[in-house]
C-alpha cells in the first residue's frame, strides 16, 4: 500500500499521483466509484460493465457498517431528508 498527501484545488479537484495511475492503469475518461464515510473517502476504479457489481458490494459494506453502528433504516431516511433540506 502506498501513502501520499493529495491536495484539493480551489475547484474541489484532486490529482491521483502518476505512479498510482500507471500502476492501476487509470486512463483519461475511466470511471471511479467514490464512497464517503465520516472523514474517509474510498475511490475504486470500476469497469463500466461491473458498475452494478461494484455498487452492490459498496452498498453491502455500507449496510454492514450501519448495522455495526446500530443505525436503523429510519436513521438513514432521516439523514437523507436532512441532507436534501440543507442542499
């Protein structure tokens, strides 16, 4: 595992280090799945054909974490409602 400090631009953009892009074969136009949780962001390269499978795995991981934290479906609905109202 490699660790780098990545800076955020004034437009909210980040740059994936060239060594990572080369190692992971990330090309211009590739799609990445981004999942945010508290103060963490997971970014994963996905193939267009596997996007549904990737989303299902991500959703499974989120459900597992929500269960571990004791969150109920109503807690999630309330969070969605609050996020929509503040947008």
